[in-house]
């Protein structure tokens, strides 16, 4: 896509996402604001936990924006275990790939220094029955990272699960609302935030915490889950009757811009789309797009995990892709048999057990 930059006008004219190559290009497409942001910052950038759903496209966006800004910097993606496809992509994109068990302090100490750190390491699915590992990764590891990079600016991913369930008429939880995590996964994520806050204050380390609900692309996300259920004519669970959705490309744009606002103590940003979506309404919309009857398997719950991200838009920019556009892209992708990651988000879970 050359010098093309992400913009609302560009996405408005995009009716369909053709294939995985096009999808990867779009997820990493920087905006003018992101190019400007990375142009003002000096030094290398390291992404810890870069092998998951978000890390590759975020690293690629950082590489592309840095190049457009004329910044000669290393972009380093750290993963626990390399995969051939990831190795090939990182090499093609100009991103250094390092493997490291981040829980090993000796291995962590051997990673390159970098003035900017993106922290993406986390454990969610499979946490039930593996609670000690969950707490080690989600709460203990942040302390090790803060000790390794005390002089860096850190953008750390958190989750909207640290909030309690709220009714949709509230507009969603705000950054100033008190947390109310449900279950050990959510509690360990709040632990992650508290550890980052402790070391931020102890070492004067600027930190930004991103409470994300929920990133979607063609292969994964809450909207993909709902679209697949409707397409297969399986009943749609209404237990968690409302949710937020955001295009992962938009979430990446906001995450990069957050580095400018890292502070002591940490600055918290909600990352979510502007609308509170009703599961019933979205499922019926997929039904119309697919020409399918929609069946529902439960009654609607009165509350849900919901984020109000409007305060963050003033600093990180508003999402460029509306939820309506995202639904149409995903419907088109699924009808054409586009690949998915086959990893349900389990967003309907209300007891915090993943």
C-alpha cells in the first residue's frame, strides 16, 4: 500500500478485505498521527510478548511508522517460542525476533536495552486450573520487567475485565471508576496494574496502562464469534448481552500514541469502540447479511463488562472504523470461507473463569 496512511475516508471506501495479506497490511497501517508520534521519540522499541494476536501487527505498524518518520531504530519483538510463519514475517518486515522465557530473570537481563517498551505478555485462556501460572505471568512478571527497564517508557496492556459488570445505560466503566474484578484472571490483571504502579512510583518510570475491550479483526474477536454462530445456525448465548468492539488496527493506533502519555503514576486509558453493542441486535444483523434465521439460547443478562473510552479519544484519537463497517467486513470474510484462528473469545463468561 506504499505511502498510504490510515484515515476515516480510506476505510469508508473499503468494502471488503480480500485475504490474509491484505488484512495484515491493514492491521499495521499507521496514521499520520502515529507517524508524527514515533517521529518525536528517540531510541529503539522492544515489544515483550509479541507473538500473540496483537503483537505482530503492532510491531509491524511501529516499523512502518518509524520508517515513514525517517527514524532509524531497532524494533525488537520478543516471543516465548518462535514459529516459522512469524520468523518469516518479522524478517520481511525488518523486525528483530528474540526468543525468551520472560519469567527467567537471567534471560530477561540479556534482552537489548530500549527506551520504549510495549508489554503484551499475559495469560487468559486456560487460567482455570492453572491459577499459580496465571498470577506469575500476569502479576509477578511485570515486576521483573520494571526492574529490567526502570529508565524506559512502558505501554502495558491490561483489560476491561478489571471492572465490575455494569448496566448498559451507565455508558460503561470509566477510567476513574473503582475496579471490581471477577475471578482470578481479572484479579491477576488488576495485580499487574498495581505492580506497574508500584514500580512506576519507586523508579520514576513513565507507564501507560491500556484497558482493552475487545479488539476484533477478521480471524478473531467477539464479532467473529457471533458471526460464526449465526452462519452455522447455532444458538446465540445472551448471558453477556452487551459488549464493546474495536477494529484491532484502531487499537494498535491508540496503543502507539499512548507512549507519549506514559506518566508517573501510570496513566490509564480505556481502549474500546464508541458504541455499546447488543448481542441480540448484532446477531440479527448477521442473520440478515447471511440470510439465516437466528436462534437464541438464553435470556439477556442485565449487565456486562463495558468500557467508556471517550476520555481516551481526546488523547489517542477516535477509532477510524465504525462497528457497522467491521460487522460487514467480518460477514463478507466468513461467507467467503476466510480463515479464522479458531480461538473463541469466551466473552459470554460472567463468572471470570476462562
